[in-house]
C-alpha cells in the first residue's frame, strides 16, 4: 500500500503540485493580474509557444478561436509538443511541459534557437489557471490527447489514431474561481495577433470569434513583415520614399530587422521589439537605431552640402521628425529591464544594430541621393523650427518663474493646491465657461474656457503650435510642460475634463484636444488623467419633477413611462443653455455626474485614429466617419 502511494506521489509529483499551487495562489505574479489583462495573457502565452515554433521555422499557420462556451482554442501546424516519455520524470514530455513551471522549450532535441514568450512563464501556468484544458498533439505518425482539470491530468496521454500531420491544439477554459470574468475580447486579441503577424513575416494567423451572435473572423499574413507594418501605420499619410526602407541581417545569433519611412507630418513614431515583445521603455536596440540614424543623416547632410561647415549638427529629434520606424531584434537571451520590464538591456545588441545600420542604411542613402536630400532638408527645417520653438518655450518658462501671476488670465483656478483633488474643466466657449465658473465648487474645480478653435497639431510644427493662444493657456494651466519637457510630477490637476457641446463643433474641439494630448502629453492619456464630461441632452419636466437625460434612447423610454401629458421636454443645444445650478447638478458635481475616462488600449490604433481624423488626406477621413458615424460614442475612446 505505502509503496503504491509513494509510487504515485513521488518527488516529481510533489514538485508539480507545489508548482501548480504556487501559481493558483498568486496568479498575478505569473500573469500580471486576474482581470481582463491577465485573462487575455493566457491566450498570448499559448500563442507565443506557437510563434516560437514559427520562429524556429516549423510552423506557418496559427488559428485562435473564441468558442461558443467562452473557451479558447489555439491550433498550430508546428512540430507538436514531444510526447515520448521523459527520462527523468517518468511521464510524457507533453505532461512535463504542461505541469512544470518554465519547462517550455528547455528540453527536447534542439529546443529553440530563439524563444519569445510574453514573460516566458510557459503553458503550465495557463494549465494551472484553467478549470480545464485539453491538448491534442499530432506527431511522429500519431494523434495524442489528454485532458487536465485545474492543472492536474485526468488520465495519462492517450494515442487516438494515426496521422501524417504535425501540430498542437490547445483548448482551455480559465478558472472562474481565479478570474474576475471570463470574457475574451475579439478586438484585444486581434490587435496583438496582427502585431505578431507583422513581426513574423509569412506566418498566417487567423482569429475567429464564435462566442457572439455574429461570428467574426480575421486573417493576418504579411509577406512584407515589419515593412508591411510601416505601410499600415503610414497608410493615410503622404510618405517618402514611396516604399519603406527595409533592413534585415543576422550577426552572431542576433537577428535584426528595421523598417522606416518618413511622412509629411511632424510626429515621430518608433516601435521597438525584442523577441516579439514591445519594448516601450526602449533599450540598446532602439538607442543604437536612433544614434546611427542621426549620425548617418548628419554625415550625408554635410556631404550633400545641406549642412555647412559652420552649422551645428542636426539633433536626433530633428532627424526623426515625421519618421515612422520599427526596429525588431530576435536574440538568444534577452534581458528585460526597467520598471515594466520592457527595456532591452543586452549591451552586445548596441554594436550589432549600429554596424548593420551603418552598412545597410548607409548604402541606401548613397544609392538614393534624392530621397536622402529630401530627408536632410526636412531635418534642417525641423531644426530651424525647433530653435524658434525653444525661444517661445523659454519665454513661457521664464514667465512661469513668476508663479501665480503667470497663469492665464481666463483661467478660473481652484483654491486647492493639491493636484490629487483638483480638477480642470476645459470648456468650449465663453458663455458655458461663465456658467461653469459660477456653478463649480471653487475649492477643487478650475475652469479654463476656450475661445477660438485650438490648432490642429497634426498639421503644424511645434513652433506654430506654441504660438497658439489656446494651447499656451492650456500648457501653463496644466503646469507640466510639453513634449520632451513634459513632467507629470508638476501636473496641477489630476483630473482634466474636456467639456464640449454635444454637436459637431463640440466633437471636433474634443478631437483636437485629444490629438494634442496624445501627441504632446501622451502620459496624460496613458495614465488616465483625461476625462470627457457628459452633459445631458434633454431636460424633461413633469409636475415639478425634473429628469435629465444623457442619451437619445432614454427619451422614448422615459416618455412611455411618465406619459406625454403635461410633460415639457427641453433639448440642450449647448452647455451655454444651462444655468450654473443645472450645470453643477448634471455635469460638475462628482456625486451626481458621469464622466468618461479616456483610455488608450492600443497606442498603435490610437495613432491611426488621430492621423485619420486630423491628418492631411480627406478621403479616408470621410470614409472613416461614414463607417463609424453610428459608433461615434466609442470612437472618442
Ligand atoms: C517543447 C519542445 C519542442 C516543441 C514544443 C515544446 C512545442 C510547444 C508548443 C506549444 C504550442 N505549440 C507548440 N509546439 C511545440 C521541440 C520539438 C522538437 O524538437 O521536435
């Protein structure tokens, strides 16, 4: 008897149970959170394993399906997880991969040359956090199946038949005891899958959603890889050169790909990746890319006589004005550093990226003098504009030194000096501004009325932007600077609330403001400091009882409830029609108002939307607005 028990629960088994237990006890340590993000992380963890197969050259198709029962299936046509008995563990290699933390690709033949993985926690974590998981492997002529519940196998791996195919199919249902809500979002999944398809050229990634009444499907496959990504990011812009400049080379097991293209705009968009992971904090690959580009452009600007001997070098920012670029490296042992572990630390990467760029981009510049001249010219213009902007900025800064008196005249500031409790309402028009000033709680609510339309920052350089009165007032009121100088620590209000009329002009002003924040104070958006006020659309009065309605649809519902007789309906055409008390009650008072927080799920998508809405080309904008006219509530993010 005893022997039998120790036979089942040997040391490996105990190790497995302890491992699974640790994951189930502190899931956030492994997947970040048990909310929406963590839930989607499970899918990406499985997909990353399939991507690893693709990177190793064995997999060309990955299919992700959200099933009707809310489980998710990931299928790939890779080599299949090995099924033979693992020599030390005395069970199938597959079971080892699914039950032992970090077992991943660290065994089994050659393993991987390059391994990705979001945080590389392995599919055992997905297994541990799933109510059930079913795996099917096709490999070595056979088809094998196994089911797990809460990470523990229900039965040993079974052979189910013969097949010539190879691949892995994993279906899992996250544990409801661990996750707040089991609801996979097509959009969230497809954004990341599209990105993975760009980063792994030629790999076909299919996503299907069978969990809603309407099934959805998208197929991502880009033969051009990150070059297609650049075209995608620049799709509604005027660009040069016509096709992105592509660079690709492997040196000492470090695979480097870069793609870049300029557009006629003024903002800089650089995304860097290491082993398919977006390195938002940059790192050695990104800084080497930037410094090589700066050096090369300066060299050529001098050679072409665009920069004269007595002129200073162009700065990195000048050189990157209007640039869209992606740098992606795939390496053996990536070291991720920084607060969010998204900065690449490997020092050897710097020299490799630098020499590859010098060679290949250098050659491109030499072979394409007219393009090179064009981008040198643009960088020179940028540098002149930056000089002018610097002077303008120094003026605002010097004024700032004089403290309170430097605040814009039209700002009605709040009494509190504690940013955490302070709110700034940016209000369209003077009359609404007047009502807001009277209606607010002046202890913590400040009002900044906007007079004219603010400048469209997608169409102007920084010097022009800084010359705009409305923008200047906004920057000084917020107190945190702008662009590279932006310092969130100095922000004077933690809630910045955009309050515009519920009409076309109002939504235009709102988009202009959001575009400005996105381009020049991005942290305000990514950290969730920006809000949109929700003033009511209707005031309905019946026998002295007042109802404020915030949506068209609410009107019918209410009318059928209270009846039309003796009911008066007032449609608010603008904020200015509300008296101060009404404005307080409906829109300002934290106890009774609703405000929407602007959140930016995916900066790539956000970038796209702002370019589309505020950029140069008219046609795509019209199409977009027509396509989305009904969704406008969500469009504003
Ligand atoms: C361990 C070793 C090998 C492949 C895999 C795991 C593998 C895991 C997953 C997860 C999803 N799809 C997968 N495909 C493969 C190497 C196998 C070999 O050397 O043949």
